[in-house]
């Protein structure tokens, strides 16, 4: 089993008024809460236990967990003040002390997570993390990566208007035990994963490309 942190604390402002009373990770996709889709697919791929954080409408997320069939392997972490993507990871770093998965649970993703993990296990020795990537039609709204011939991230551009490319960061990461130790020792004050963690690990991030749907449901059109 692979310990996993599912980030669920955002406000979902771009999805208003839908998120006025429902947190974005509980938005129904074909009638099924997005977070339920995540938990079902990940447990089928041998991921778990899970830590799920919450802030906006956290009561709804807590209630969802209490009635979810996977509740026995879920730990809920309430954030009175949002800690940010890196802040949540650092606060709960011991939950994945031997390495694990961290992802934004407001994305809809049908990638093969068993293959993702196998790919991570075969990463170059120099790499401490594997990032899932995908092709985007809106690169200026995403984090865009530049890769070397071994599919290692050499440059990262977060929401850049320049025409840089269309291979995007899927905000789904497998982190090694070695990276966990480095984060604990050197990144204890960080709050944002994309702007503070990723740039510090350039040339040490392996990538796994998926051609399956990976959609940020951040706005009504998506």
C-alpha cells in the first residue's frame, strides 16, 4: 500500500455558485462525488491509507468520509487556516515518511495509477520524485514543463503567457523517502508546491505522461 495525501482545502471560487455550499472535491461527476472516484480508483491500484485535508466547507468533507466505504483507512486533517499545497504536505510529512502520493483532488483523472507507480520505481537514481504530465490546450493557465531526453524536468513555467509548450504538470506526484527527508530538513517554511518546491528540484523530477483524461474542474466549462 502507498500512503497518499489528497488535497481538498481550496475555496473553488471559479466554480461559484456551485461551490457555495459544496466543496469542489465533492462535485458530482455523472452523479458520483469526485473524491469518491479518487478513493475507488486509488484503492483498486493499491494506494492507501489516505490523508484528506479540508478548510472550505470542511464539515461536508468530514461527513463524506464518515459515510465512505474506505473510511477505515482515511485520516482527516482540518485546517483552520489554509496552509497551502506545500504547507499541508510539510505539516503531514510523517504520514508519507517512507514516500507516497500527493495530489490535488479537484482534478478528474483516469490515468493508470498502477503503471504510474511502476514508472516511479524505475526512475533514474538522480530523481527524487515523479510528476504526472499531460497535454493541455490551455498552456497559459497551467504549469508547463521542459524535459530532457530522459523525461526529467529541466525547466518549469507556472502559468506563463509565453508560447513555451503544451506538456503540463498534472499536480499528481509520487515522492520518494529521500525527498521526504529533504523536505523535512530544508523546506519546513514552504507553502506552495508549484512555486517553492518544484523549482528547487529541477533536474531531479522524473515524469510520467498520461494520454487519459486529466481535467481541472476549476470552472463551469471544465
